[in-house]
C-alpha cells in the first residue's frame, strides 16, 4: 500500500502545472516517478515471492540510488531540520518552566516564569 501511495504521489506531482513551467522540476519529478514505479514493481515482485525482508529492501534502495532523492527537495529537508531544532528548543524551555513552577512563588521566580 505504501508503494502504491508513493506512485500516486509521484503521478500527482507530474500532473502539477509547475512541471510545465519549470523544466528542471519536471526532470526531478520524472526521475522520482520512475523510481517510485520501479520500487512498486519490485515490491509486487517480492510480495509474490514471499521473500520480503529488511535486508532485501535496503539492498534494493542502495542499488537503485533512491537515497539521492533526499536532495531533490532541499526545502523539505530544511523544514524538517527547523522543526527538529524548534522541538528541541521547546523541550528545553518546557523543562525550565517546570523547574520554575516547582519553586516557591517569589517575585523573581514569577518574573522568570512569565518570561
């Protein structure tokens, strides 16, 4: 089901009007679509054989160079990194708030808690 979804996503991307406007985007999406279709056919083949295992999947991904697609959408990778950094900042600040909430409620503690 995952590979079928990936093929659907790649097909939808190919239908995007941006592909008509940007030849470089069309090239990347076409490569992505081809890779997803190959992955789906590989999955169907492996399911039919009944020999589906993690090692086989990793070997296939490495042999077919799919890992390079992490660089196809750099803005997505940047957004994931920003989210991780923001999440770490949130957790750090949340622990500070919890620490100040446990302390006695004096003027300086309330001021820092408000900050």
